[in-house]
């Protein structure tokens, strides 16, 4: 059973819009997670924010984000300041640029998400956008707010759906020349090269996800199972289901495409 959508909104290309959902393509739910306990009582220890000078606990209402300009010199930023620089719409993936699929270096790829139609009404528009990108061998570039942070994102056709990759910003990617410039770029000894190529050939096998199993995780689980389980002293919290209802999105796809082509941007054409 697929998990609940992480995000619900719209995929937009010019005048063509369809309702979509996002779900993380990866999960760490199976990882062993630890809490910090009081060894004497067995109770959990909670982290609290305390004032660095007084040592007193600071209530949530008095906590504010700050940017350090210098030593002990901070600028306070309120929620309104942060909201002012966010995207106007946090519920629309508006694709306004495309690039060749093989031109984005993998080091910019951050987190992947599955994008699928949210309802049958928008499935035709979704399919047309996906197939057009696949046949043109391009990926779409857009921006999106996820987890209260604006991200550059890439949309890549993937089987019957689309993979959305959040992309690292340019200042988050280090320049490789700083590290590789000291490596000798001369050609290796042909005999040594041939021997290593033979070793590689002997060890080349088909890919399998068993190659990325986590043996440490397995050993930790064995230790945990062998220990006496602690009795839970807390009642489970009630889970409320307040899933947002998607807005209706009935469109005339052919009409929207014709209008989009008539109103195509003057710039951005490939030189050729």
C-alpha cells in the first residue's frame, strides 16, 4: 500500500494544469532510531532551548530566528520577513524552462519524489506533459516550497510517472578542481591498465539492490531483539486525518495547448 501523499498541488505548463501529488521516493523508516534515556529511571530525556546567558528555558513564543553578523551580533528575523521572500504559490509546480536531460551534473541532485496525477480529470494532461518531455529528451526546471524552504526542482519522466528531484543550490556544490587539480593527469602504464581492466571485467555483475544492504542495521536489530523490551509508560497520541481536498480542475486540454503555443515565449529557443 502506497503511503499518503507528502504534498498535493498542481503541475503547470503554460496554460495546461493538472492536479498532482508528491511522495518521497526514498524512506528511512526502517532505520534503527535511538532516544536518549535517563539510565537511572529509564525515562526519556527531552531537549529544550535555554538562554545562553541566564540558562533559563525559553518559551516557544519568545524563540525567533537570528542571523549572526559578527561575534554576539545578531539580526532577528520574524515570520513575516521569511514569508516575504517565499514563492507566491506554494501549491503549483510551474515549469517555465527545459534543459537537455544529460546536462545537469548528478552532484546537484538532492532528494527524489514521485509525481503522479491526483485524480482522473488531470491524468491526460499529466501524460501529455510526461511523454512530450520523454520524446524531447529534456527535463523541466521549476521552483517549489517544500518543508518551508524554497527549492529549485527538476522534473524527469520516469516510466508512467515523473520523478521530481530537489536540486542543490550552486553555493552548496563545491568546485571539483579544488580537489582534483593535485591528481596527476598523466596516462598510466599500459600493462597496469590492462591488468586492472581484467580485474574489473572479472568482477562485473548485474546490478541488484542487495548490493546496498545495511549489515550494521541488521546486526543492531539482532542485538535489540535479544534485549528485554522496556514497557511503554506513555499512551499513544490520537492521529487526526485532515487531508486537504484538491480543488476541481476541469480543463479543455487541446484548447489550452493551442493557446500556449500561440503565446509561446520569444526567448529560450535552442540555437542551432
